[in-house]
C-alpha cells in the first residue's frame, strides 16, 4: 500500500470534515425552506460524519509509514449512527402517509 505523508493525510481529512459540515449546513438550509424532516436528519448525519472524521484522524493514523493499528473499535460507532440516520430518513420519507386505498 502506498504511503501518504502525515501532512497530506491531515489536509485531506480536514477537507473531508469541512465538506461534511458544509453539506450539513446546506441540509439545514433546505430544512428551513421546506420543513421536511428528511433534511434535518441528513444534516445531523453529515455533522456526525464530519466530526467523526476528526476523531478518526486523531486516533487512527492510517496511510502513513507506521504499520496500521486498528485503534479502538468505538471510533466507528458514530459512522454507524450516521448511516443509520440516513437509512431511517430515507425509509421514513418513502413510507406511505395514507393507508392503501385511502384518499388521494
């Protein structure tokens, strides 16, 4: 596996974090316009992913010259929560609001 310098690893991790937080802010903006719960759940999920990326960068120093250390498995729990929120938001949005055969 090719190695990446610590500078580039930190720089790219920071860029991904900032982009996740920008996505969260955009979803908050969409929520304020539409009041749709899907957007607020996506905003929370992307905020969690952005903050998790900082935690991951600080605890698991992958792609450097040192051998890979798995770190603590709890680092991955926020990702699981964020992806669970996204899954819940999509399922919640696609659920039928009216019973089959009802009005509409």
